[in-house]
C-alpha cells in the first residue's frame, strides 16, 4: 500500500511485524569497517533485519557507495546475507526525493541506509509479494535488481 512521504512507494508488508516482534535492529555506522562488523554481528544474531544508518552521507560518494554495496553482496551473499543500500542522492530510490529538515532537533533525514537481510528469507518473502502484485508498478530497472538479487543465491 502506498503511503504519503514515500512518493507512492509501497511499504514493506513485513516491516511492522519485524519491529513489533523485536526482530529488527538499528545500528549507526561511520566507516565501511563498521558496516562489515555489523554484518558479522548480524550473521550471529537472530534478527530478521538490521538497519544500518550513516548520519553524514556527504562522506560517502554515491558511486563508491553503490560499488561497495555490490562488493559486499558478492562476498556476503555466500553467507546468506544481503545488503540493500539506500543513498540519499541515488535517484533510483525513493529516499532521494524525501528530505526534510527538523529544526527543533537540528536534524535532517538525509542519511545513508543499509538494510541487512537473510538472503533466503528475503527471497522467499519477495517471491510471495511478487505473486500478489507488489512490484507491478515498479520501474523495470528497479525490478531488475530484485531479479538479480534472487540470482545471487545461485552463484
């Protein structure tokens, strides 16, 4: 179901349950070494998803970020971990168009996010919602990433 603030991107139907059941975790990272440490921690945990947040996106160039995410997936998919990277300047993701200021807290919502998933669980869930039409309105180039991710298990 689309919601305001996500520019008609549907909300993940599994997200609320993960949060409510305590199956989700959040960690702040600053360097790529922090990301790799969090991936190792995630692998040993029982969390369904871990959300990594980089508070200063200016420090991570978009092209370098995307390549690092691809490299992480080439390495960690063999260990059943998938990294979904969202950078605020990536025009292919909804996050690029939803930046808001919070002057009271002196914060903005322009962050880098990486979501860590168990690849097999993500693929099973993705296929289930695909059959229900979840991806029907996605841009073809974005849906391609879903198909490519599914192929990681077979590599």
